[in-house]
């Protein structure tokens, strides 16, 4: 085979297997801007004239959870990953100065996106990124080009057993102080990553020790307790989110860590009720599936996004 034909074959192979694309961490930049008086931090990578992917993180993480994914996406896409107020490198004003509700976090996130002059995007929603992202989508449906849902629940059947205790806390918070304490404990933070995974050696313990250190910052307990109590508004909004999916049927990819004890596999499968063409992939990982399966997830994202933007 000639050199030119070998090059052509390799080029074709690379096109069909996006995971083989080179990644570069030098492409990621770090920013902090004022959004309605609050300093909001975000990571950015990739060419700004490419389609934009907005990555919305979960609890108790930050945009740092996407550190391994961003360079794999930035080979072809413009990637923006913010920290919500009260998380990561963003400002964490006390609840007396910032209203910690999912409505307000969504408003701030949307203002950031608009401030960056991004008017069309695909969304990657993980955990808390789900209720924040759904609020953004409902407010601006025409801006959404594609939807990636990774362990972000929108269905009652996806709620694991621990949510019975959380619902008791919502009904009577003063008599259930143990619920937010467990929610923000080191053991709870560790289990949120590895879950019941048979591959515990694949998980970097720095993930949960760093997150626990974040949860232990002064004032953080008040912030996270307010959001845990407000989470009941998300469960109440499930029917509205489902109706939006039925009405708009955005191109949807659902990726779910099967060892997630908080959001169960039936919650992933339920998306196909409202978006029948949604692709559902179960991966051998916990709640933070990128911990264990980032390369396979990146490959799936490239194939999905290629179909969205072709």
C-alpha cells in the first residue's frame, strides 16, 4: 500500500473513531466575571466559532469534574463549564446576600451564557445540572441544539431509597437534622462517586476528600442546606420537564452510571417515554460516570454531537 493510501486510511479511521482525536490541556482557559454582582467562574476551551457545549456540574462538585472531558471535546467544539454561586471557584455569598434556590442558580447561569454572547448550544447535564439546565431550556427552548443527560434525574422512578429520608426532611426539617449532615458527610461524598462499583481502584480518592474540604468551608453548610431543602421544587417540576421533552423532543443522549445509588437506572430509561428517539447508554460507573468511563463517554459524545451538527 502506498504512503498516500495509508494516510487516507488512517484519516478515515480517525474520523470514524472520535476518541482517537488528540487532546490538549493547554487549550483550557480560566475566567471569572461578574454576573448580577456575583463573581462566577468558568472554564473555556476550543474554537469559539465552533458549536458550543455547556457543561453543568453536580453536587458537591464544580466545573473541575469535567477536567478530563473538556480537552477531549475541545478538539472540535467550543466548551464552557461554569461553577454555580456557592460552588468551586465562584463567589459564595451568604444566603442573606444571595438566594440559594434552583430558580436563582438557573437565572445566574443563563445570565452568564448570555453575557458570553452564546445564543445556541448543546447542554451536558449532571446531577444539579439537571434542574438548572431544565430551567434554562424551558425559558429559552429555541437555543437548545442537543441534550446530554448524565445521571441527572427527571422521573420519580429514578429516585433511590435515600430520597424517602430526604422527603421526610422536606416535610419537617427541624426534626431531621441528620439528613443534611449525612448528605454533606465524608462517607456520603465518597459513596456518591464509587457507589457500589466493583472497580473501586478506578476512583481517585482526591475527588471526595477535595469535595469534603469544599463542603467544610465556612458558610457552606448553610448554602447547601438551603439547596437541599429547595430540591423539592425539582421533584415537583418533573411533570413540567417531561411535558417539555414531549413537546420539543431535542436530540438526546442519556449516559448513566449504573452503580449510582442516588439516581437509579429506571430514571435513565424513563427518558425514552418522552423522547422515543433518545439513546440511552448504561456504563459501569457510579454517580460521577466520568470518574471511570471518560474515554468511552467522550467517544459517545463525539458520535452524538456529529449527528446533531451535521
